[in-house]
C-alpha cells in the first residue's frame, strides 16, 4: 500500500523558518544543490518513527504543506487520480538520480505529491 514518505512546506523567509524549526523541534536543514531554493529537512533519527521533508521559498501565489506518497509508477497513479476526479497540478518531472514526482489535487482541493524511486531518472 502506498504511504506518505515526504512532506514539503513553504516559507516567506526561509532563514526565519529554519531558525523556528531548529529552536522548537531541533530539526536540521541542508540546502539542496538543485535548480530551486530548496532545503532538505531532517526531523530525527532514521531508526525512529517519522518522515523527513523539504522546505522551499513560498511563491507569490501562496503555498501549503504537501504530503508526498511513494508509488511504484507515477504514470499509473496519475491515471488513477484523474479517473477518480483528481487533477494534475504539476506533471511528472525527474529529480535527477532520485526518481520522478508529480503533484495532484484531490476532489476536495488538497494538493499531494506522488513519487517513484528511480536512480536512473534524468
């Protein structure tokens, strides 16, 4: 059964958000060397329950928290989501060396991600 494996949230002021989450929860942030301003968020030890996430600068149109669900095939789940009344908000995109991701909107307007691991993604 596909499960939530990653979360993302946005921030107007990433430095301020990093300080807040470090002070409150002890989370650590590492800037990702990709095309966007993106920070990987470590929320604890891998041996403990929970998931890690990411933070990005909030775009002008706003942003929300997005939970990403790992699936075997992004293409298959795009079809399932749209057949069930959902919409695609970001088409399938490669994360080089990591996998593929797409964002969808459910029938209630909630955005979620779907992710497929593939080290050969380009």
